[in-house]
C-alpha cells in the first residue's frame, strides 16, 4: 500500500538537503572568486587597498569582509 507522501507530486515534496543550502554555496563560490582575484592582483603588484578598489569597480558586491 502507498502512503500519501509517496503519491504526492514531486513539486510538493521538500527539496533535497543539498538544494536547501544553495544560497550559502553561491556566497562561498563568490568568496573564492574574490580571494582568487585579490591574490592575482597582488601577484601583479597591486596592494591590498588597490585590489579592494578594483573589486569595487568590478562590482563584486559587498566588500565589508575584504
């Protein structure tokens, strides 16, 4: 015998656990891109302050953590 939950349409079921934390993953991915950008800027001779200014020009979002 099937339960009501098994018969419910897929859209009505909660998303898998991995999909519920998608915004956190997106923020983590952006943080990795920012760090990579800063490291590359420093390799090219920019100071941390200049790299921050470049990120602002690039439009990387909130830079309060930088």
